[in-house]
């Protein structure tokens, strides 16, 4: 029996995080049935609502959370800016100079044959170097660790590129989910031998595996007309780098929604992030503000219910089209059979769609209320049945690409 620990899950209250975790678990359960799979999360209670696997509290994140006050903030600063870079560079040999949480994490992973850092866009300078701690401990202790389904970079802040290079060179496998991240890796000095191309593990969710929930009652008034789903978010911490404010973004989304309503569609604002289990992001609030700007309650609604990632996919399946700021709302939509546009604010969204041959389904955040994009959306809706057929073929290709990459990466470690 192989024993596998999945790390890197921030919170399943982010349904994107839940989807990439679910796809990976479904794949492992199906491809390596002689494996026991546990996972780690920073929000354990919420994660248990989504999965029946063993959920372990993340000791590295817990330590940071417990470091409160001026002293605690100073400790976190010293670890982030000095201890971690030296540890990654293997210049700290004595454990007494390391945080206790590092030792706790090391004891925890000793019971597992393999550690998998689940994908997403965690490895980016704006999220901080702490995202590399788990991998650094595994690498320095000789515990096998592979990274599956990742977008990486950019690494503009001081020292971030050096840490990233050391970690990606030292891990036992890195699978990218899109090809635009290749340039980031080349820019920090990595060679092609350090990674392979794959896909986002959320593609590995099998919609037919899950019982269909009848959420029609919740949205019956909206379903009186054909529906388009949207997802929105707080842009921070990307807003300054994007050069667009939160109010400007919400006005653009509201203008797009008004056009859709004028064309005969109702708009459902779904959420991939809610405040479940005290999670700090709640897209419903953004949806409500956009609804206030649209000011047509008979034709626009914000979903306030707590839906799992699967239930969210099943809701999007009832819509004609999804226009998602959150990448995984677009992935879930397509996996459950509904074409989707992705509004890109990081290279990850453009990269995923470009890899699938669906680049025309990506739009820059600044252009989302342009006349050209509105016309493009309406044209897709007019021909939506043909669009859906072509999309389903592209999705199956992406599922195959992702499975093949995971097979080649994991088979050396698992029976």
C-alpha cells in the first residue's frame, strides 16, 4: 500500500482549490488503487465538508497564524526573509536554527512514501516565499516530492527567483498546467529537463461519477430565460500590477451583464470563493455590488447558497455560457459541458485556453466591456451548440494530456 500526502491546499472554500484537489484524488484513486491518500489544508473543518479523506491541519500555516503581535510579525519576517532562503540554499545544518514548525512538518511527512504539492498558481512572488516551505523541507530531508498541475511566476520581487529555481531543480517532478509558464522557468535559469507539460488537475474530475443535485428550484426564476453565468472576484493583490481598480472592474462587468440582458439572457453570478469556515474571500459580495450596478433584479441574481465544486459545475451545466474571472469557474463549466470565457489577469488563464486551442475564449480584463468582446460573446451564444461540440473534443484532449503527464511522473514512485 502506497501512502501519499497531498500538500498545498489552501482552502476548499475556494472551489477552485477544491476542484484541483478533487481531480487529483479521483485520478489517484482510479490509477493507483493500492494507495492511501491523505491531504493537508489550512481550513480543515471546511475541507471535511467536501471530502471524506483524512484531512490534516497544515502546521506551517498554523505556526504563522499563531505568531501574533509585534513579536510574532517579526518572527514571521525573519523566517520569510532570512531563514527560508538560507534553508533552501542548504546553508542551515543545525535544526535549532529552524522554526519548530519545520520539525513538526518533517515528523508528519515521515509516515508517507510520497508528497504531492497540488497545483494552482501558488508559486508567484505576490503570494510570498512561504509557499515553498513544504517543498524545501521535503527536498532537504530526502522525502520524494512532486508538483502537479502548476502555473508558476512571475518572480519579480528580490530573491524570489533564486528560491523558485532551487525548489524546481530540487523536486522530483514538476508538471505545468499550461505552456506560458515555460518562459518564466527559462527566465530564472531552468532547463527543459526540469519540467514537463500537463494540465490542470481539475480536468480529471469525472462529472458522471457524482450524483446530480437538483438545484433548479433555487434558480427557477432565472431559468425562465436562457442563462449566462459569471464569476467575479476581489482583484487584490493583482490590481496595482494590472492598472485597474476594483470599481472600474465591477463597472465593466456590469456593462457586459446589461448587454446580455438586453439580448434576452438572464445572468447568474456564481461564486468559487465564499466565507465558509472563516475563509477570507467571498465573491458573493462582489456579485452583489455588480448586481446593484445592473439594477435589474428580474434578470440578474447572485447565488448566495454554499455549493460544493461539483454542485457549482452542475449549476453551470444549466447555463448556455460562462464568463469567468475565476479560472476554475471556466474549467468546471467546460468540464460539465458549458463553453466558457476566461477573463485573464494572470498568464494562467490565457495559457490554459491557449494550450487547448481555445485562445479566442480568453479576454483581457481591460477589454471585457468593449464592443468587440460583447459582439464576440453574442456570436458564440448564437452558435452555442456547435461551440459546445468543439469544446467537448478539446476538453477530452486536455484530460488525456493531463493523465499522461501524471502517469509518467508518478509511476516511478507508486505501485
